[in-house]
C-alpha cells in the first residue's frame, strides 16, 4: 500500500487529504484528512483535527499503521516547534 499526499500541504482554506492506495496505485482504499477547524482555531491554537477512513475489513495491523501515519503526517507537515530547521511543508 502507498500513501499519497499533496505536493504542498496548505490547509488555509479547507481539508488536506492523503490518499491510501493499493499496490497497483490505482483505486483509493482509504484516506487520512487534516480537517479544517475554522479560522480562529487554526490561527490562534496549535490543535489539529484528523480523520481516518478505511474499509472495515482492513487488517488490524494496517489500521495501526494508518494511525501511526496520521501522527507522522501531523508532526511533519502541521506542527511548528521552535526549531528553525524543522520542515513544515513538503518543499521546505
């Protein structure tokens, strides 16, 4: 399975989707979405809302991998720590 996201993870106007695709890379199997929380919450807090969609018959280990991927996506693309060297977009 493969997880595909946008080239630039900007959530300034809506949800950001990361698609879970099968080995063949064709049909989408599931999705991890960073959900838009509203302007005030997005600007003045560091909290994020994520949603994970997957088939009910997906293996339990793969469900755990998706939850771990959700934490990794949050840390890599949407968290801003005081370190100037931390990436906050795909291209930076």
